[in-house]
């Protein structure tokens, strides 16, 4: 298993304790970050309810590309993220 898939598996299998610890800290974040967390969590929850499927080879490639970009510190701006999530509200 390559490193990016191993990281994804870790994310998928995070312990309840780790998840609760992060959720407990959200209220200490700035308001805009709290709102983004809410949008992300609702999106994740909705995806789970809508579609439980295996990733295609193309989706794995996209995921691995995104992880590589994150490793290089390549992130979109806050404005770009807000515009993206606004499309799905």
C-alpha cells in the first residue's frame, strides 16, 4: 500500500476518541473555520447517506493527486473554498 492510501486508511479508521477530541476543539476555532467545518461534516454525512461505493481508479488517482498537492503545501484560498461549498448549499 502506498503512503497516500495508508494515510487515507488512517483517516477512515480514526478512533472515536480522536474524532471526539477534534470535535470538542471546534468551538475554540474562529467562526469562519467553524462554519467551514460544519459544511464539510454535513457534506461527508450526506455523501455517506447517498452513495456508499468503492473508489474507481480515476477517483483514487484524483485523491492521490490531492494528497500530493497537500504534501507540497498547495492549497486553494479561503475564498475559493467558500465559493466551492456555496455551490452545494
